[in-house]
C-alpha cells in the first residue's frame, strides 16, 4: 500500500511540474505613458518656444506622468536671463502662472542637439551624449506623446544656434524603425514650427504605424507667435517679447480648460484649427494640419497625456494679436525701442533693429544671387524664390543637407534664412551639386568683403 501511495505522489508531482507555473500566466500589461518635449531655440527673443515646452511639462505632470517618463530638451537660458523681469519664473500667458517650476533639466545648453533628440526618440541610450541619459525606453503597450516647438523650414526643424538642423527624413525614419520594432502601442506628435507640414506631408508619415500627428502650419507657410508686445493680449510690462506660439497655446489652453478624459484628439484639433485660423477667416494664423493614422483622433487625450482638467486656468477671450514667427524677432526689437528709458537707449535699440533688417536683406540677396547664377550656368532651371507647393518638398536629401550646411558656413543664414530652403531643394533636384552652391556662396562673400 505504501508503495502505491508513493507511486501516486510521484505521478502527481510529474503532472504538476508539466503544467505552467501560476506566475508564468501573465495578463496583458496596461503600459505606461511617456512624453518627449523639446524646445529647439535659445535667446530671450525666442522666449515663447521654451515657455511652450514648460507649459506642456506642467500638463504632463497634471495628467499623472512620472518624471522618469518625461524627457525635456530645453536650452534653459531664459528663466534667469538678465532680461527676465521675474527671475526664475516663466509664463506662457499674460495672466498665467509660473510654468518653469519643477521642469527637469534632462538635456540643456549644448546638449540640445538633433542627434540627442533622435536618440531619445529611438530609445537608444547608448547614442545620447551628455544630459540625464533619459530616452523613450518604451514597450509595445506604451503610449507616447512628442511635442516640438521652434523655427522650421522646408523639411527641417531648427535647433539652438550653432547646432545642425533636425531633418524630416531622419524623424520619419526613426519613427518607422521604432514602430517596426514594436516600440510603442500608439503615438501622437505635435509640431510647432514654420512650414511644419513639410515634415509629414505627401504620405511621408505612413498612415498604418499607429502614429497621429498635427502641425501648426502647412508645408508652405509660417506659424505664428502670440501674446506679443503692442498687440491685443500683450505680455506684462518688462517682458518685451512674445510669450507663446498661437498653435501651441491653443492646444495647451484647450487642454487646461477641458477634461482630457472626455475630449478627443479630433475635438482638440478642431478647436485648435478654429482659434489659429481666427475662426476660419485666416486674417491671421496658419493652416493647422493632421497626418498619419487619423483614426486615432477618436481617442481621448487622456490616453496619451493622462487624466486631468478642467483646471482653474483663465480662458483668454477676445482678440489675440499674432505675428508670423519669422517676424517675431522684429517685435522684440521694436519693443526695445518703445520701452527705451532715454534717448541713448532708444538709439541703441534702433541701431540693433536696423542691423537685423540689413542682415535679412543680405541673406535674401545671397539666396537670390545663388539661384540666379546657378540657374544660368549649365542650363539649370531657375529656382523660384517663392513658397509654391512642391511634392515632395525634398527629393535629394543628401544634397539639400550639404547645401544648407554650406549656406550656413559661408553666409550665416541663421533661423531667418531657412525660409529659403525650397530654393536649395529646387536646385538640388534640378541637378545642381551642393559643392557648387558652396562655391558660389564663397564667391558672394568675397565679393562683398
């Protein structure tokens, strides 16, 4: 009998060991929410871009996202800037509260680069240089929100002065690779920049990889700054610069004023579009766009940025003045003139504005000269200095990137000069080599030396 009992126990143990352990049977993981936020500019005159990003960080925190899952790129040169009338604080609205408090310093100063951003987007911790090392270490069940604010041009987004541009082809390639690797469940991508639609238009962003994107403008126009000096809803005295960007404050103030658990991406898109376009009149503002997998716009905002709102934020009513973002720097210099304390200060401010205008004329002339000279040598087609639609905006990315680098090296085109990016794209697509553009740029500089 004892032997039979032992045998029965052995059989029972064998059967038990053949079954999967209870802890191995796991329910599907709900996933985490992540955010990647980047301001691509610096200097007090570009205050609005970092203010936008700081405001977005506060929205992520209100939605319950942990700091370990929020990655912030910002030059961090405005909170304690000598021109800041309230040191250590940043506002994104004339009556708004401080949005700088608690913002992580993941990547600041010279760490705000295109390479670091792409590495963080890809989730490649080994590729980042400096900073906190935080990246989108996301998995197949995670939801991701990406937000960029700065200047832009044809197929490019700006980075702080002295850094290389962020190219649309690299953004899209990184997104495709991350999607193919199962790096997220769903993603939303908001872009505030001039010509930002050129990053995703013409199906550059696929509509079947679970990414939904909106941009502040189409591929040919400027985005707009707001809460600027001398306009309706100006900043408090002493700021002398625009506090926000129209598309950006539209989506963030809308988020503050409504419950993210009941407002869908589509509802927010419609509200943003109405406000940015001045209720569809386009007397000011740009054409807000949607790209990618548009069916995702049925999701509530909370799916990506957590559950929050409505808050006690004050709704801005009535007209809000706005200015094309490429002219926002002129608002800054005009404010300096208007706020001058004496004749000497006023003359200095006027001289600075005159210098900026002269620099713009120089850059415009350089592009016009290059287009003219290269179109007439070798029978190349003349590249129109216009914002006429092109599809796609860039074909020869290697030539385009090298041509932009050459123009920056020899002509110092800066943020303003990228408005002429289509000229270089046209030349490259017509067979002009980037080295030819560089040679002509050098000759132009020597002629005016």
